[in-house]
């Protein structure tokens, strides 16, 4: 599946809004994830992830089916790299809730995750290149090896793509594979490709955005 991304500001136009900002300010800001992602990536070794500090973001995504809201997800990425997300699925008068909480060390590398859902709560812990996943309901656990420089990926909320841009070599260009850890337990690469800039109308103003294809 190929996802076409107009980073952050385009997301805000279609329902992602910074907490504390009104929609018009969010649309007119002109700031893109590519601008926020100019920091040189750290040299990750021994399976350590890319540091996810230095960027603040928050978003809300609503999924509608036949005109009715089915799913609402809100998420927040703090400047120190800590992350939280809540998802509510409502159907036929009933609802289920899921949550994700991620902590980081002083360098901004993720260390632990706590996930709650009706299917079972999970606790994830990273130590060096070893990632351990425990289902706290069934007590079943498994582990895997982290890949150097991997980023996190939450399929419910698009905020970690900033860090893919930090790894992308714009001088080299073309398709580039970036390793990601799909929350809560899968290490898998995806392909990121820089495309031609695209100019669109936002709140009556002409804005030029960086465009990337993300193949997952």
C-alpha cells in the first residue's frame, strides 16, 4: 500500500490540530515536518532507536463510516520524546478504548511502553538491542532484536514520520528504506521517497509543501 504524505500542515487541514491552536492558525502556519526535522540524526548503535526528542506534536484523527463517526484517536508527542495516545471505537451503542504510553531516557530514546486494550494489556521494555513484549493478562512474553536507528510507528496516529525525515538522505534522493518498530511488537522496514514540491491552496493562500511517498 502506498501512502502519499503532505507532512503535518496538510494533516492538520484534514483533521489534525495542534493542541491550543485554532484551526485557522494551524492551517496558516506554513510549518512542515520537514522544517522541524532538520536536526542531524544521532549515531544509533547496538540496536538503539533514533532519538525522538526535540519535536512537539499533537493530533486528532476521526474515522467516519456512512456518515457516522466510528473511531477517534488523539495523540501527543512531548519535546522529551514521551508519547501518549488514546483510541475509542464506537459501534452499535457500545465502545471500546485503547491507550498507549511511551517513556524515553534522557537522550530521547524510547525505553518502555504500556498498552491497554480489550484484547489484553501489554508491557514493552527495551534494553540495548533487546526488546521484550509481555502480555500482562496471559503472562506470555517474547523478545526480538532492535535494529540500529529504528523509529517508532503507530498505525493509529501519524506523528513519528518526522523522524523518518531525519534519516532520509535528501542529497542522495530516491527510494530509501528506513527501519521502524511497529507498536507493539514488529520490526519492519518501509520505503520513503522524496517527490517534487507541491503547491496547494490553504485558507485562501498559496502554500508550497514538501511531498514524500511512504510505502508500507
